[in-house]
């Protein structure tokens, strides 16, 4: 299994790149969002990868973060969602956007992805709601986390009420009680005053995760 590639981009296509790793060129399919984030031809890049194996086909899919890769796996587990639809959803929303849509039960956000109809979008939200805790709780970019820590040290203003309200609603949809959800969100907001909804949900889920 190929779980990660690090090399030099030698070609950029519409929905894929070719990464040269030790003289071997790997065709890696990526979402529109990931393609936009990757450097140009000739530059170094690293991607987390997932290998799709079929009787007549081997395809590598690439992701900027582990969270994005895990969402791809979960999306692919939903009936009616293939690799193309999964990449379309991730391309439209990103990992944080998918987390937020699932947590808030916002199937209309999922439907915004090209080729995804309302019935499939609702199925995605309904089927993944109980499976998504671990992905939502994954940490983000360490640089962004450092920036967040610096903001806390600088006594930035409290997290927007709308973000806290949406985070509370999301945790309620995930089955957490009002009391424990409110406590976790309040603590998360205190530690990261300018956190958006997705960041608050991740932080609160970490606080609510079983210890030990």
C-alpha cells in the first residue's frame, strides 16, 4: 500500500499530477482544491495517498492532510459515492467544510459539489454523522495552531457567538448533551478566542473524547 509520496512534480493535469519519486513517475489524482494548493512543475511536493484497486484499474488519490484522506475513505463508504464524487465533495468543501457540513447536518452544502444530488447528499450526512468524530477531532496545520496560540497569548477577543452557537448545535447533532457540549465549547473558545466553527468543533471533540 502506498500511503504517502514525496518527490518533484513533473506534470500538472486537470485532475491529477505526476510526482517523480526516485525516477518513477506516479500519477496521483487530486481534487480541484488540492491541485490549486500544490506547487508548480519542477517543485517539491508531498501527498498522503490512497490506492484504489479494481480488477481492471489501479488509481492513486492524493491529499494534502491526513484528515482529508480519512474523509475520502468515509465518503467512499457511502452507497452511491465513488471516487469521483468523493473528490468533488472534497474539492468543493475541503476537509474542514465536510466536517462542518456533517456536524451541522447541512446536506445542502454537500449537494453543492458537482454531480452530487440531494438524495446522495442527505445520505452522506445521515450515514457519516456517527462515524465522523475521530476525523473531526484531528488536529490542523501546526503552523496555524501556533498562530492560534499566539493570539491567545495576546488576549484576542472572544470567539464569535455565531461560531460557538454553531459548534453547540453540531455537538448536539452528534449526540452530546447540552451541558457537556456547552462546557467543552466554552473551554475551547477560551483557549482559542478567534477560532471558527470547524476549529471549535475539533477542539471540543478532543475535550469530550474518553480519557485513558
